[in-house]
C-alpha cells in the first residue's frame, strides 16, 4: 500500500481492532463501549431522519461536490451504498503514527525479516508461485519493463507482498474506510479508541495533528476513489480494499490509481483488479518515484520505500525480488 508523507510536526505548535486493550480498567472499558454505542444510535437516528443518509455525512458530501464531483452522483453513493462511519479506523491509523513518532524501532535485519509476517513470502512455495505468475503474465511484465524500466522480479515481489498475487484483495469496504478517515477530523472523535496516548500531552497533541492531517488525506483519497469508480463504471461501495483504503492487486491508494494507473491490456478501462493493468501500473508508479536503469541498491530502496514507508517492507520486497531473480536464472 502506498503511503503519503505524514508531513512535519513539532510538539507545542498546535498544528489493530477488537476489545479493550490489555490493562484497560473496567470503568474505562465501559465508557469506551458506551461511547461507541452512542455513536451507533445517533447515526441510526440521523439516517432515519434524512432519508437513509446519515446527516453526519452532509459536510463531507458538500466538500465532494465543491471538489467537482457531481452532487447527484455523490448523494446516490451515500444513500445507496450503506456507508458506515467507523472512527476506530482513524484511531488505528493514528496509533501507528504515534508509535512511529515516539517508539522508533531499530533498522530491520534479515533476522527481523525471518521473524516477521513477511517470512511467508520467502518460502520455496511462495517463490515458485511468483515464478509461475511471471511466466503466465510474461507479456505484461515485458511491456512494463520495456516502457517503464523495473524488472519483472521486482514488480512481482510487490504483488506478492501486497495481495499474494491477487488472491487476497482486502476484506474492507474501501468507500466506508476512506469516508470514515475523511470524517474523523480530530482527536476528540477517536480518543476512546486509541491505545497509545498514555495520558501524555505531547502524544495527544501529535495525535490531534495526525488525525487532522490524515482526515485531509482521506478526503483526497475518497474523492479519487469516486472518480476511479465512476470512470470504471463500478459502484464505489462494491470495491474491496485494505484497512486504509488501498485497492487492486497492486494495492494503490485511489489517487495513485488516477495518477499512475495504466490500461495495460488496452481494453479502454483502468482496472487494477486485473493482472495486466496492475503489473504495468506498478512499473509506472516506480518510474514516477525515481526508478532509472543502473541505479544503486540504495537508490532502489528509496524508490521501494515510496510504495510503503516501512524499512521492513523494503527489506521484504527486495529480498523476495532477489530470490525470484535467482530462481528465474537472472
């Protein structure tokens, strides 16, 4: 999944799901569930009072229309797709940002990689599956390399790590995820769901900034998703996605689908859920983020990092690519 830059933040400028966290007191747990229940009840009441659309969506719908999307289209989407508001999505996102800001981890090693969930992609069976995928889609990989530069083994490594070569496309509704991120515009809406604040003022200030920043990001991605779906002729509410709204075999954020997506099979439709379009689009994205022939491994790693801002992810993708290349005889 691609991540946008989180931006700059300084303290004082003002600028993964389930039950309560371990150690949370009974009273706090009850308050948390009471708060969540209240949100559900209020949302249900508002939806009933406004013809099936939660009135809490109205400011967001107005922004989408002001951004150039057809208002009637936006209203149909929110009325008919069953868009659910879930503040815990933003809480999970901000928790991850707080951990990265205040609890930095050491640079990953091969040992770290072997102990991580990424190890599933390093097994002989996984590498063989990747080799078969390259051979089965050789024309698409050849076009991707010819037009944009990245080699088949690197493109395939992304698709393996992102969606297991398209066999797992996410179990979330991308529309509801991105709409929830866009709507949750501050700490007040997500604090009951967060696990990293620890009553710390600096963490809370950062979390509030992060929520506002990611809300703006979520809005941009939501608008892009609606445009992508409309161009594809697909209902936005039927597009599966990741926990933060990435879509397709290549797990592009919607804005990257619009910017770097390529109709690889020339059928007139950009469909990132088809292998050819996904393969060529990954190559397009990598070139757009600095890929050039003959680059050093350090330069390559910077390009891979642009796809997902995680050093462990970079190590996973490049290691898988190296093993694919060796197996292919390159």
